[in-house]
C-alpha cells in the first residue's frame, strides 16, 4: 500500500499536463485566425434606409495598415464614401448608396499564422437613387417635328380666296362699263331719231 500511493501522487501532474495539452490543441487555430463576429447591416439583410456607414466586428484587434475593406454596389460600382476608421476589433466604412440592389462588403486581414483571412458580407438595399436624366433627353427631341406640318397647310388656303375675290371684282367692273356703253348708245340713237323727226 505504501508504494502505490507515491506512484499515484507522481502520476497526477503528468495526467493534468496531458489533459491541459489536449484541451488547448483545438483552441490554437481559433487564436491564430481572426474571424468576423458580426456586421451592420447583417449578412443577408434587406434594408430600406441606407445606413451612414457599414460596420464589421471581428474576434480580435485589427491592424489598420494591413486590413483592406471594399464596398461595391450593383454593376460593381464602388459604394464606399471615404476611408475606413478602426476602433479595436471594429471597423466602419462610410457608405455612399447608389441604385437599389445587392451590395457586397469584402474584407481581407492578416492572421498570426501568416494566412490572410478573407470574406464578405452581403445586404440588399431595397430603395435607391433613380436614374432619371437619361430618360428626359429623348422625350425632348420629337417636339420640333410636328410644328412644320401644322403650319404648312395654312399657306395654300389663303391664296384662292384672294384670287376669287379679285376675279369677282374684275368681272363686276367689266359689267358696269358694258352697261354704260349700252346706255350711251341708246341715248345717242334717241337724239339722232329726234333730230331727224324735226327736220322732216
């Protein structure tokens, strides 16, 4: 009995050391790699009001000089409104919203084991700026075309009226002259007959 107890006492520290080593082995990758813990807007969210900035939260402190954040909108148009600001394990990027659609936030940061950590957060903006200027320009171009067609028929319609009026006036003047000549001829014939009757 006396020999077994010291052996058990000596074995206890060994067993404790082995247990601690096994317990720490799965935790070592998590400590080596910094990972995303949350974001605002959340991944896969649909938002109607555009946020002032996009925020990413990570497991450990970030290195501003080695952390890259990009924000792109529909048609791969950049949507970052400025440089990112860091605060410990958080980073905020000013958001410049454009058209409604899918926005992707890509991040890349280093880890203690030398392997870069890459990932993305996606959210959908349900309302955005409308692209109105291109639709206004074509609508203004067809307006000049109807103006010459509406004014064209008016010019020929006025000329026949004037011509008809002048023709009627000319014909009336001719009838007046002819009537006067007939009247003068009748008077001359009457005077001639009267003189002849007086001579006889």
